[in-house]
């Protein structure tokens, strides 16, 4: 009896009802809690129909092909939205077939639906099977798609049916997987006609430029060690003659270029050929209007030993007979340069020239190039993004369902990440703009907030900021606008990136972005300055210097005595900017440092900040007797600093340098003197005149 | 119900997503900038490192239906980058790529550059194998399609478009599969026939206009695209987009669409919303190429940026595919008989087209279109 049942065909109407009810109960599982009456009723309804089906059969198997359900080898109505919905749901779980067995309970159905509700994302079939098995559903079994059965096929469908030797070779060659040496012997077996037939069947775009040469090279077994023969030349000729016209020219051109470099070999090959065959080759070259390389021309000339002067056309009157055709004297005259102008006037020639310049083809090419540019996926993605933005901005926004908006926002989120990775900041700005504008619509506020969350998430900010490294410097304005839009949210991530950045150029760029945030950046810098790493401290102090207010700047004091001079000097700069007296004493300390580098930096800073209080220290430095050339040159920064400070009290000291003499370190002293002259000219000349001090020193020391 | 495999699987999935993301961004960066650009080297490097993390004996990337399967695991949570890679592979005529363990950084970089080139097939690499499947050519002709009955097929196309759109219900999802068949049919028509005018389907009744018009516009768009040398891989997208360019009309009340007399201004305002409705509707259908909603949105925007919806919406011009469809749309609309006017003669339409060339339409495309129709008439 059971056997009989299992053979009965299913009632289509009943089966349809079963799937519809099954799908309804599936949706209800996602909406209602386990014991909800609506869910119970729905499960019961589906269960009852299945019981009826089990009266006909012991098992009901639904196979799934994408969004189509197949039962007993027949496809159920492809257009039925319920079938498609159910099939798609199974398909998304990698399910190829599901079988319901007699004995299935409502509880099992419920668990099966729960299994279907889960978002499994990227999980292999094995994992899904494991999860499914753990449910211990005795009466429901699934067969999952076994992706391991798919293998790579490198041939097209036709080739797979019965590839010929020729097809195998040419495909390999076209794909570049065969090397000429390996395949030469195989290729030699292919008749020229067969090879030509194969190529005639290919579309031009399937044959790359380099393929022409590689086919010829392989076909004649041309290697650096081996010379080719006349027989191989003949084979090539046969092959070319059997090709379709446009291929003929390409292959002939490749043949000529390939062989022309082999002068001796070519001459020998031509000697092997009969005169008719050589003439045929030349005829082919003429027909196809293939340009002959100089080398080949020489070989052919030598080979043919043609004496141009020996050529005599048969004359008939003033005309010439060639191949039984009479060329009238006007025509033969036309060919004579001196008579050319009597047939073609200057103005006509001008017109021809202008026509040639106005190359229609060229203007078409420009259009076509522009069109081809727009076919690039990047271009289309931008257009898509603009379209989605336009929809969200449009007058119909109010009527868009929240679900639709969510979808569109999700699309923009994904695109934004891609645009960030590819430095398309203009697109990102548009997306950020639309987020701002649509958020006013209360109906979709939740969706917008959700997207905002993403755009302000560390994940997205990281993508964005790390892309600044590559594209930021070339799109400064757009990057600045993005930073402006994000405001202070951007500071911390930028500082994190700055900390790890190894390239000085990129560090400078990031610093320029951070300092654009003003006091907000200074605030964050004060937090980060506590970092133990000296370079972080230095960068933070730099930011503080650029953006901090007086109070913030004064907080740099604790770093003035940092062991690293770069940090210490940066801290002093902050204090000096804040006009904090502690800065001057710290600066003085550094000027007295035994570390030359620290001292020099401090002097420079003294000049930059025009710290008058340190003028006596600088003068003291100048007075110190120089014992070496370096010691003379070390005075240069002090001279510069005095110049920048512009204290007239330093003039006499500077002038005394101009009077100094040395026997051993003249070059160094001259450098120092030259610096003094410059300083005097740029910073003291006017003041000195006012003070009546111009006296004789200007003329005496050649200062104009 | 928890998935016990989550941690390990999730990690694996993340690694795969990371690889795909780096691969697609590297491809895009090469396409947008150059091999020398710092970003290309960086992302090619990231891609190569990510490849090592997912490398077993080999890495298998396969398109199965519309899903990307990497190492036998469907990658579903990859969003844009997954779709982007699928689209790129399809355009290269590749359904499967296998990257072997011995692959070098240089090889991978060359492969990325190769993937970025449009209109060229993938080259061969010692450690990267790709399956070449020419989708358009290998596709079997649609059911019931006989090679000698092209006009009959076009008529069938109208039927398919009608059925794909459903019976005017806006709640029904467009049947993309049916439309694919229609476009494939057109493309195969062009392979054998040059005179295309005879295949344009006449409108037999007012209610049939939307479907017939969609079919004709698709046919004329694919014809233009092919004549411009646009690669075969793009013809399908253009044809499909052209078929769906007026999908937004499903959302415009039938009374307005089929009104016999002149439209009131508020009715015209409603009509003008159809590009927006269409784009919104089509953008949600993930299986459609992204150009489809773009064309639905832009087909009434003019070459000079005016037109509707909202000129100046973005500082961007109409995409060239939209320009192609706009010309086909204009031609077929005027050529067809409508409730409120008779059809126009071809030469009359050409006069109008030339008048609007440079303002409403791309002048180069107009010249090309007129030449195409003329040469079709002469055959």
C-alpha cells in the first residue's frame, strides 16, 4: 500500500496550496511569537494540506533552481510570486532541494521556518548542513548546492564538445598560455588551410595584436638558433591566401616584419622558392598595401636583381601600353612631376590640404573615445550614485516608503566606501549633502540616522582617512570640505593616522588638515600630548602651536624640559606665542645648551619670535672668540636672529664683525661678514640712518 | 538558534570580503588613475596580501546564477564590491577564475590591470586561470524563436515585455528573465540583419503603446550602440535599460497615460514624474545593472542639461547611454500613432531631430542615428 502511495502523482492544485500555506506560515514565523494564535493557525493550515499530500506520497520533494520550484521534473508556474518568493528564500540558503517526509510535525515545520529566517550571510553549504542537522528535523531534509562539482573550463562551449588540435592550439596561443617552442611541433601538423579556416571563424576582437606575430613565429618555427626554410615560407603564403581579407593584411604585415630582420635566412628561403612563388608573394604584398621594411626591401632587391633601367614599357604614340591598356599621354604626363601643376592648380591643392586637415574620422574618433570613456564601470557607478541622490532629493521623497529609502541609503553607503577607496571625494560630498537634506523628512529620519551612524563610524572614517594618504594631496579642496563637514569628529581619527604615518610628506598634509580644525584640534592635541612617544608629543605641540588659544598654549610648559630637543623647542614656541615669560627663560636655557643642535634651534626661534630679552645673550655669542672656521659659521644664526629682532643695540657689535680679520679661516669669516652685510642692509639701514648712524660705515663696508 | 560555525566562518567570510574589496578598489584605481599612482600599488599589495589569507590550494572565484562564490562559499554580504566584480567578470566573459598557490605579486598586479581594461578579454597567466564563456553568443535563442521569423520574434518581444511588466500592477516585480530574452533576441537579430526598420513593431492599440514602444526603443538603442562600436558586453545592458526606460509609467494613473485629449498642467506634472518613479523602482531591483535606473531617470533630461526631472539636480550631464535611449524614444514616439496625434513621417522627424541637435540631443548621435535609418531604408 505504501509503495502504491509513493508512486501516485501529486495533485497540482493541492501542491500549490501547500506551498502557498507553507510560505505564509514562514512569514508568520518571522512576525509572531511561537505561541501566537495566528501563527499556530497558519502552521496548522499548512500542516493539514501536507497531510493530504502524504496520503498520495510518502515524501514531497521541492527542488529549487534560483527562483523556480521544480517538482517531479516539472517547473511550477514561474510567474507565481509566492513560488518565486519561497524558492528565492531556499536559494539564499544554498538549498537545492527540500524533502518533507510523512510523519512531519507542526513543530518541525516551525523549526524549519526558523532556520529559513536566519540571516546566514556568507556560509558554506557544509556549515549550513551542520546547522540544519543540529535541529534534528527528522522529517525534513535539505540537499544543499555542492559548489565543488563546478570546475573551471577554459574553452568555450563549442570547443568543449570536441576540440580539434587546431582549436586547442589557437585558444592556448590566444590566451598566451602556450609558448612557441613547446607547441611548434604540434602546430606544424596543422595544415595552412585548416589554420586559416579557424582564424576566419574568429571575431577580430578575439585576436590581439601580438597574436599575429606569435602565430607566424610558431608556424615557421622561428627561433634565435634556427633558420626558416622556403617550405615554411610557402606554408605561410598558403595560410595567408586562405584568410579573409582583413586578416590577410594583418598576418602578411606580421610575417614581413617578423622575417625582415633575418636577412640571410630570408634570402636562402626565397632561393628555395620558385620565381612564380616569389612574384606571388610580391603581388600579395602589393594587393594588401603592406609597408615593406627597409631590410626586406634590400633583400628582395638583391634577390630579384632587377635592373630598373632595363625596364621598358611599350610605347604607342606618346602614350604607354601596360598590360594591354593604353595610357594616354595626359595620364603619363600627369605622372611626370613637372606637368603636375598643369592638372592640379595651387588653389585646388590648398583645398585638398584643408580637406585632409579637417579629418572627419578624427572628430568621430573623439566622440567615440568620449563614449568609450563613459562605458567604464566607474563612470556608471557615479551616474548611479547621482541618480539615487536625485531620487532622495526629489519632490517624490515624501512619498517614498521607509523601506525604499533604507534601500537607497544602503546603496549610497556602499558606494561611499568605494568612492573613498578610489579618491572620488566629490561623490562623497554629494552623498553627505543628501544625508543632510533628507533628514528633515521625519518619515525617514530613522533610516537617515542609521546611515549617519555608518558615515560617522570608525569603520568609514578609517576608509576615508586612509584614502587621504593617496588622493588627498591632489584633491585638497574636496578633502578640506569633507573635513569641514565632519567637524571635530574627524580630528581624533586624523591624529591616529598621523601617529602611524611614516612618510614625512603625508604627515605634513595630515597636519595641515588637523590644524584646519582650529581650537578643537588644540583641545585634542592637549589630550594626546601625554603620549610617551616623542614624535607624537612634538606633533601635538605643533598642532597646539598652530591652533591653541593663550590658555591652551601655556599648558605646553611642562614639555619645555623634555629630553628630546625637538619636543622641548616646540613647547617653547608655544609659550612664546602665548607671550608667557617662562618661555623666554626656557629659551635662554636652550640657547646655552651644550648641544649644538638645541642651541642653534633656540637661536632661530629667538629670531622668529623677536625675543628682545635674549639680545645680550646673542651679542655675547658674537663676542666670543672663534677658534675654528665652524665657530665663525656658528655665529651666522645669531646674526640672523639679531637682524630679525632688529634691536639697534646690536649694530655696533655687528659692525665690529665686519672689521674682523683672520688668517686661517678667511672663507668662514667672509660668510659671516656677508650675512652681516645682508642683515645690516635689510634690517638696520633705515634705522641707522634715522639715528644718524649711517656715518661712514655704510660706505666703508660696502653696504648700499 | 545559533550558528556554531560563526566565528571561524565569519573570519573566513571577512577575509574573503577583504580580498574582494581590495581587488575591486585596485581595479577601479587603475581604471581611474594609472599603474603609477600610489593608490594602485597600495591596493594591489593589499589584494595580494588578502589573497594569501584565503589561499588554500587555489582560490576559486565563480559566478553562480547572480551570486559570487569564493572558495565554494557564497559571498552575500559584500554589497557593491561583489556586484562590481560580478559585472566586471561578466563583461570579460568570465564566469570562473582560479588563482593558484604559486601566483606572484607581479602576476596578480597584471591580472588586476587586465580586469580594468574594458573591451578586452583576459590574458593568460601561468597561475591565474579564467573560464571564458561568451554569454551573449552562447545564450540559446529564446523559446519559440525561429531564425527566419524575426518580425514574429519582435512581436513576441512586445508580448514578453507586457508580461514582464505584469498587467499594469505596480506591486508586481518586473520579470527580468523575460526581458533578458527579448534583448538577447535583438542582439542576435543585428548579427544577421542590417535593415532594422522592418522589425519595428507597429502599435496596434492605444493600451499596447507602452509595451510596443519599450520594445522599439530597445531595438533602436541596441542598433545605435552597436553601430558606435560599443562592446557586445554593453549591448545587453543598454537594451535592457531601454526596455525599462519608461517603467515609471506603471506608477502614473492609466487615465492620464491614455487620455485622448490635451493634458491639463497637473496631469503633465504627474507624467513628468515618471523618470523618478521608474528610477526609484528599478534601483531597488538588485539583479539589474546600475545603468538601468540611470537611464530611466535621465531619458527626458536633454543634452544641454534642461528637461526633466529637475535640471541642474547634479552638476553632471546626461550619460551617453541615456542620450542614445532619448533619441530612440523621441523617434519611436513621433513615429507612433497616439490618442492625441497621428504618426509623423521619418523625414519630418529627422528635420525635428536636426533642429534639436546640440540642445536636446547629442549632435554626433543624431547624425549617426539618421545615417543608420537612412541606410536601413536603402536596403
